[in-house]
C-alpha cells in the first residue's frame, strides 16, 4: 500500500491536485481517498454525497443517537459498524471518507487516537491511499497518520509559500512523521522562469509545475466533479506525467 498526502498554504491547489491524482490513478483501485479538511471541498470535486463524516458518526455515538441494536455493541464495534455503514462513500473507482470537523478538547475521549486507529484499520484494504489536508501546518499536529510514502507540498509564487517550507520540514521532524519522499509541486500560478528558485531556497526538488487549466477553474466555480474534465485537460495530462515518472 502507498500513501500520498498533499499539503500547503491556503488556496494553492491541494484539493484539486488530490482529485486529479485520484482520477489519473483510477485503474489502481482499490483506492481510498481521505478528506482531512473540515471544509469538505474534496467531496464536491469527487462527486461524493449522502455519507456521514467520521466526526458525525463519532458524535452520534457520543450522543447515543444510534439504533437500539447498535447501542448494545461495544464502543469499537459501534465505531466499526457505523463507519462501514454510514461513513464510507463508495464511488465507481474509489472509496472516500471525510474526517469532518476539527475536534476540540473534551469533545470525545482521545478522538485523534480513535481517528488514527480507524484510518490504520481501513487503509489495509487498499493499494493506494490519497489524503487531502487543510491549509497550513496545524493539522499535522493531529497526527492522524505518521507513515507516508509521498508528501507533496503545493507552492504558489508568494514569498511566504517558500518560507513556510522550512517550518514545515522542522515540524515533520519534531512530530516524527515518517515519509519516503517529499516533493514540491509548483502550482498553476507559479511562473516558469522562477522555478529555479524553489530548490535554491528550500533544498527540495520541484517535481512538477502544474499548468493553468480553465476547465479546472470552471468546475470548481460550479462545484462539479473532476470526472467531467475532458481528455484534453492540460492539468490531467501533467498529473499523468507525474504518475508515470514516479511509477505510482
Ligand atoms: N490547475 C489549475 N488551473 C486553474 N485553476 C486551478 C488549478 N488548480 C486549482 N485551481 C483553482 O484554484 C482554487 C483553489 O484550488 P483548491 O481548492 O484545489 O486549493 P486548496 O489548496 O485545496 O484550497 P484550501 O486551502 O482552501 O483547501 C480553485 O478555485 C481551483 O479551481
Ligand atoms: Mg482544499
């Protein structure tokens, strides 16, 4: 099983990147896609609907809003059963779960550990796990997953974008998050003539420069799923190249 995550500052294109990857990798099923961003935009990009988030399921259990026969089960049994029944969206070529709202202190007993346990159990059933994360670094503190294969950092042309990478690398070390490879992805706004600055300033290789793609922009505006992108989509073509390069 290979695990891939996209991270980066707000609006750099993390969610679009994961949606694009999932589409290009659709033949590698079983594929699990995890939305770790409470804003849940990935579900729109994937066309996933009528499911509960993991947070909602755990909240139902806490508030005893479950059927009588489920209430009789032990806590781990309840969690397993309800997640399987209500929180896994089954798409044509992927399964999808959304973690939902950020947990606050006292909200549930060790929710992050529960989440971590759930993800660990679930991911065993898949060849490939793709994770979309919220903007910034704070979520890394949730440490919902500590073993990754590919970590893609999306950057835009702002100075802050490159600056934040130093802090990010430090945090990964402090939290003992393991990964095999870490790559920079220059986003659709990043100018070609400034690509050389990336490695110079961050010490990390830029593996790909994503093109601007009008189709991607329009789908996001309408809230429509990525499978509507045409075969000629520049964005998908570029992601395909990346997938081939990395032999994903
Ligand atoms: N290759 C592209 N070409 C044109 N527009 C793009 C491209 N990639 C992303 N966008 C647009 O940029 C905006 C932000 O993209 P996206 O939601 O993927 O970013 P994000 O990093 O996930 O944002 P957030 O930090 O809010 O989660 C969207 O409107 C999207 O359509
Ligand atoms: Mg996003």
